[in-house]
C-alpha cells in the first residue's frame, strides 16, 4: 500500500433523518498531511439496495472494511436465505471496526462510519465510531475533521420532520460550511438518499442547483 493511501485523512460527512428517509453527504477531498492527494475521493458507499454508509479515517482500512461488510452480508443472505436487517448489518460492521482498531500494527487502523438504511422496521441512522462503539441517531450526525462546522449548521437549522428535499439542502449547507473553514474538506460534494425506493445518488446538476 502506498504511503499516500495510508495517510489519507480528513473529511466531512453528515447523516440526516427526514420524514421520508435519510440523507447522507460527504466531500470529495483526500489528504496526506498537507498534500491534497485525491480530488475525487469516494466517501459514500452503497452496501446494498437499501443501505449505504459514509467513511472517514485511514483510507486503506476504510476500503478493506467496506469490502468485508459487503462480502459478509452477501454470505449471510445466502446462508439464511433472507436479507439482513439494518441492526444486524451495523452490529456486524461495528464488530469489524472493533477488531481492526485493536490489531497490533505500526499504523493505527482508524475508521469512522455513518451507516444508514431501511428495513421492515423503518429507517435507521447509526454512528460507528473509530473504537467500534455504536450509537443510533434519531435526528442527525456528522463525522470527520469538518464535523465541528457541520454540527453548528445542524444545531441551528435542523427541524424534526423535514422532507428529503429539505434534508438535501441542509446537508449541502453543512458540507459547504466545512469547505469554507476546514482545509481537509473540499473538491465537491456527494449526496445519497435512502427512501422507500432504496438508495439513490443525487445528480451533480441537482447539487449545483441547491447550492445556488
């Protein structure tokens, strides 16, 4: 693994609960110290038709854990002949994070995930912290170096029961606030929604319209 891939840290991601689902958003900048090593970094991953997550931390660990959770959920579905629900899935990933951070290594395996999805019980948003701890959120959550700025926007503007369109606009405001003040956040914004229709990426032209 190249050093720049090992060192990539710094980001801003947010998850927002809405009346009809969940909005996830993240910036696209990856850094290696003070170097901007990637301007098109992927920080939101679709796990299956109804689940997605955002990533922050050491990119090599993040990428490996995303591959592992996808594979484990596929195996679980084959063995049980049913799709895993969100609680099962997020607990499995939290266990992987817990194991990863406690391995003996010269490079700390730091990874932070926001996990969102829908199942028969409704919509769910979880924060999987870098130590493997798990917290369910009923309103909003943010991660990464720019989360302080994002939380300032969320604390001020979030209202319970907002719709998906309002959630998208709020998420964009959060990431944009971090873009202005956090040097490790930048180079555009990705947004994903999870509704009754499943996981859907918001088109770049829609993001530009909402940022105006």
